[in-house]
C-alpha cells in the first residue's frame, strides 16, 4: 500500500467519524430540546398560576368583579368524563373481547377495523358537528352533559375497543390453553383467565384516554355548551331538572371549553389570570393521569404476575 | 400488522359448530364491536345531509361555493353574496404542509435519537415526556400561542423587518409542536421494528453508527416514517382550537407565510355559534365539515395504501 492511498483513506475515515460525531450531537440536541420545551411549558404554567391558585379558585364560583373560581366548570369536566367512561368502558370491553377472541379474519372484522380507523381520523370539530346534529338538534335536548359525553364516546369507544383488543392479544397463548385443557368453555377462559391478565393493560389505557377526554374541547363546544355557569346548587338531586348539576341534562361547560371561551368571549380584566391558571390545572391533570397510569400499571402488573 | 396474530390459531377454532355460532357471548360482543360501523354510517349521513343543504334547500349554485370569494354578507339582507370555501381548504392544506415541514425533521430526529442513540437513562426521560406531550390539550397549546408565541414573534422579529403575529406561520408552528409526539411515536415504532440483524450486518462492515442509521435503518423504516408523517398531517388538518386561536382568522387565499389566514376548522369553530340554522352561511359551515370529513377519510385510505405497499418489499 502506497503512502498516498493510506493518507487518503484516513482522510475519508476522519470525515466519516466527524459526520458520525456531528450527527450524534444533533440527535442529542433534538432530544434535549424537546424535553426542555415540555419542561418550559409546565414551569411556565406553574409560575403563571402562582398568585391565583388556591382552594377558592379551584372550587369557588366564577365572578365578574374578582378572579373568582372554576368550581362549576371543573365539576362539569369530571362529570362529562365519568359519564363518557360509563358509556364507553363496558362497550369497549365487550367490543375488544370480540375483536381479540372471536373475530379472526373475515369481512365483518375487517369492516370493523376499517371503521375504527375512519372514526379515529375524524377531526374532533366534525365530531362536535355530528353531536350538534344528533344529540342537540335531533333529540331537542339542547346543550347537555349527556350530549357532550355521547359526542366524546364517538371517538373514545373505538379507542377503548382497540385497547382492550391489544391487551387481550398480549395474554400468552399458554394461559388460555392451560385453562381450555381443564375443560372450560371459551367464555369461562376469557372471563376467568384472559381478561384478568389483560386488566392492567386495559386500566392503564383507560386512564390515559381519560386524560385526553379531560382536555378535549372542540367536540364539546357545540354539544355540552359554552355558557359559563355562575353557581351550582348541589343540594338539588332532581335528575330531570336541567338546573341540577347532577342531571345529565344540565348544560355543562368544561374546563377546556372555558379556557377557549375566555379567549374568544372573555371580557373581564382577569381573563389572563383565569385562563393561565385553568391551563395550569389542565396540564397538571394530564401529568397526574400519566403518572397515575404508569404507577397503577406497574402495581397491577406486579400483583398479576406474582413478582414482588 | 396486529391482524396477522390471529392467523395461527389452535385446533379449537377449526370450524365453527352451531353451538359456537349461537354462543350468546359471541353475539353480544359482536354487537358491541359493530357499534363503530353504525357510527361511521351515522356520521356520513348526518354530516352529509347537512353538508348538501346549501345546494338542495337554499339553492345556492355550485359556483358560488367552490370559488375563492368569501363574502357571506349579512345573513338576513340579500345582496352580493358568495360562499367560496377555497380559502379555507387552501388554508387548511397550507397550514398543514408547513407544520409537517417543521415537525418532520424534529420528530424523525427525535425518534432516531430515542431508538438508536439515547442511553437507558435518557430514554426513561424522553419516553414519558412524549406521553405527556401528546396529552397537552389543544386549548392549552392555543393559549400558549396567544400569550407566549405570538407576542414573541411580533416583538422579536419586528426588528428584522417582519410583521409577524397572528399568522400562517404562528399557526403552523403551534401545530408542528402538537403533531411532534404523533410523528415521533409512530416513526419510533417503525425504526425499532427494523431487524437487529440488519444493523449487525452493517456494523460488522465497520460502519459508524450514523452510517448505519443513514444507509440501513432509515431506508428500511422509510415506509413507517412516511405513514407517521401522513398521520401527523392528518392530525394537523383536523386540529381546530389551537389553530383558530393563533392564525388570525382572515378568509383569504394564502399567499405569504406571514399573513393572517383561516382554515376549515377555525371558521367552523368561530361561526357555528354565531349563525342561525337554515341560513346559507350556516349551511356552508356544514359543507366545510363534510369536506373535512372527506379529507380525513382520504388520509385513512392513503395510510392503508402506504402500509400495504410496505408489506411487499
């Protein structure tokens, strides 16, 4: 090998190593940048809400003359979330069981899968329009918590069906075979072997989707309403009375919708403080839902597998 | 694909006996999973019927809707009116493409970082970060855009001769951040599913890590990365509140990235509550909803095609 070719190849090699080092640096920078952006967002809202955040803000009534509180809208967020989960969790579980255990390959399962993909692609504002046409106008309910929850169910149901299916598919085949070998029916095996093993995965997924529902606004503006409630009478348990906060037929502006309304319709001098602090509440809730899902998933996994 | 897991099934599933066919558990769960079929039909019917009202019940000609002039006028006084929806469609597409242009290098880079470069401790930070990132609600992004991003853009870029505040660019920037975790997580899945043998074979030839990433991993995962970008674009096209809050809401054809603009979603969000049902102005909003629905269904078919072409190497 002559002197010149060897220096040439070390030059090429040096360039290659240099490119490798630059690329590594750029990739690290991207990773750090994204984490920093997220950190900055969280810190920004925590700082912005420092003067406002208090029990009277979280649970008090809105006011025109002071910062007031977000009690009623926070209540509505929780109410609509619970209602949506009540509708979608049982149906999603059943649907997921079919898709994982019975469906196999065929025209109907394929159609269902295509439908799931189609629904999950629909923009939430279009789901809101759909809810407006069906649960507000066609039913003559006007804006209600139930209408909002049903609209949210439109995209939450396929999501939970999908989730249950995946969790059931992750259950090892041996577990099922062991059960079937004992002479159990297919349903007994699903009910007593596969489903219990899939529960940790399903529960984690439910909590994560709950976080998404909590922050959803576009689908709720035209279904659950945007009018800011001034005060709720929690002693009124009459479920047929739309003024009762317990009634599924009460107009239910949620926290996320409230922030949007502050921007587009809010007039008072406290708009900034109210929206900043409400956004902080939403971000913290998302954090809690995420950490909760991770923690719970880990605990349940440990209990299910018997490894302590 | 998840569906392939069902092919290898044990002897218990050979042929369905009559008893299995009328198994009540099978029937009930089938009904629950078929609700989604009904939902798609209902969506098409309700959005479709309302979307064509402007032509059928108000008798507005096609040419007055499929043009670039948005002059809805006063809903109650007749005058020169035009319900051109092209500015909104163009706005939606424009905002979407610029958002994808900004987000793609960042999110694909992040996915590569997480899959190929990050040590275990760094991955234990980036992974949960992505989950929180994707969970940040749309309104929060919009509010951040209004209170932080737009003031920042209008103050800091004024010096170099830009007037940039509520604009196409601001909308795309907020959207880029919102679709970043979507693209990242799907691209990450595509990259991690590249077989380890391919990396091993490349490294055994004495390549550097970057050479392996560039010449082996990225080409092998390209189909998945393309799917990720398309799904990110789909999310960007359908996003409503965050965009509406920062884009400036001006119904004109997009010409410059610094101008205020509007989109299908933004206009529906703004006008639906302020128009009276049955008027052409209200009906054209439903037409926009129908266009959005068709765009998103089109994306699904595109993604299906992409993933099918990926299976045939």
